[in-house]
């Protein structure tokens, strides 16, 4: 009886302890909300936005398992299970779509992602405030141009007939180059356009991160005899490394997204083999042909791959001692 009583009492004490810990956590969360109520109020519009436009539409995933008909609605359309996924993965063009999407994004990751960091470091080293603001304005402006204008400028510069670059080549006694209809140039052109349009805009976050670096670290580096390059390597870059890691993880999560408008406007019959990506494929089948269920299955595949990439990149970052996204 004594051992039975002790066991029951021990179990009761453990239950009481767990209950007390849960209660303390609830009180801590509630106290935190009360303390930072204005910050939560400030974040409320963003929270509502994500709930209404990101989470609620996720119910639409259901139609990827149906032969969806707008006339029958989501609940009365016939169920087909994984038929659309089987059709998608068994499509002979699947590997081509996957190759093109990954190749374009890998080029962007390798060539485009480091440039805002480099430009930010260079801008941070400019001592003249007026000159710095002029340069910032110049590199920010292309971001506000639509892809229609960017592609139009590309055509004016690189078209075979009246393009400025080809006219200069002919004037120099050289042969014209078919930039826009040669498959080998297509991925490079897309990357160059993205760099020109958004590299400057991407510096905003890195410049803000640099502003938070303690100036005393630079003073200590100077005392130790470090020059400007050493200060950048040992103070600036480590100071913004957490921001770089977070943005890199988020960028990896978008490896299945190329940017429909840019690719669609640049695509033509001569380069379709290297230009066709998941986004253009969804447009052709989902919008033009009305295959809503099949195009939704493609979208679900992209989302799942993006989620897995984010989780994998985040775990890898934590393995190397970084904070990660979560």
C-alpha cells in the first residue's frame, strides 16, 4: 500500500507540475501580447492579408483531385484521386519544364543574388551623401519599370533587324547576332534583365542591416590596423550574415517560380524548348484550355517542392550555426 500511495502521489505531483508549467506559459504569452499590444495591432493588417489571400485560397487544392467544372462547383465535381498528378509526372515534357525552371533559377541564384550585397557594400563605402543618394536613385529606378518596358528595351537593343547592338556590329564590319532567337542566349538574357531591373532595389535590406552594425567594431578594427577591405571582410559581412542567410533561404524556396510575365514576353517559337517553364505551362493549360484541375496539380507540386527546399535550407543553416528562418 505504501508503494502504491507513493506512486500515485508522484504521478499527481508530475501532473500538477505539468499543469503549472502550461499555466505559466499561457500567462507569459498573454502578458507578452498585453505588453506589445501596439506592435500586434500594427501587424494586424498583414496578418489579415495572409489569412484572406494566402491561407483561405488553399482550400482550392481540393480541385487538383477532381475533374473540376465551374458549373458543378467544388463540392459536386467528380473525384479522380491522383490522376492529374500521374498525368503530370508521366508527361514527356515534364523533365524539360523542370530543367528550364531550375536552370533559370540557379543562374539567378549564382549571378543575381550576390550583386545586391556587393552594391550595398560599395554604397556603404561612399562618403559623399549627395553622390550616394544620386547613385541609389539611379540603381533603384529600373525596379519601377514594368516587364513590358524592360522587354521592349531588350528588343530595341538586341533585335536582329533594327537592334542597336546589331547595327553597331554591322557598322564595325561584323556579322549580326541573333540574340533573341538563339536558345543558348535565352537564360543569360533573362538573368541580365533581372539583374538590371532589381539588383539595385535589393540593396535596401542590406543597407538597413549595415546601419545596425556597431560603429565601435570598425573603430576596433582600425586600431588593430585593418584597412577598408579587412573591415568589410571581418566586420561588415559578418554583421549582415544573418540577413543574407534568411534571404538566401527564402530565395531557395522560390526555385520553382521563374516569373511568368518576363518569360512569357521573351518567349518565341525559336527558343520555346529552353523557355517553357511551369508557369507558362500552367497558363497554356489552365487559362487558355480551361484545365483547372490539372493546372492546380502543377501548382501544388511547385508549392510542395518550395516547402521542402525551405525546410532543407533552414536545417542546413542551423547545422552551420546560423539562426535560420524559424
